[in-house]
């Protein structure tokens, strides 16, 4: 059995006093399967800058299917 990557998304956590808990999560779907960590971090920082927030965290979420190994 093997794993096959079916989709990826990214969850950014932004920090700012304007949010009730001080943090706000935002998720984005359809992340390219070959996206680089530094590129995703740069996107999060850019979005944070547009919102006058700080980027507190970035989490890559992967969904994988279990498939039978090819013979």
C-alpha cells in the first residue's frame, strides 16, 4: 500500500488585538502540490501585511488516499 497526495490546503493564523482571541485562522484550498515552504510563508506574510496583522503560524494540510502498490 502507498499514499497518493490528492489535495493540499494552507491554514494561516494571523495575530492582532482586534480579534476576540487575538488570533484569526484563514484557510486557502488548492495549494499546488509542488509549493515550496518559503513561498507559502511569503504569501502568509503578504496577506498579514495587507490586514495590518502579524503571521503567527502557517500549517500545510495534506489529504492522501491509500492506494495499492503497483506491481
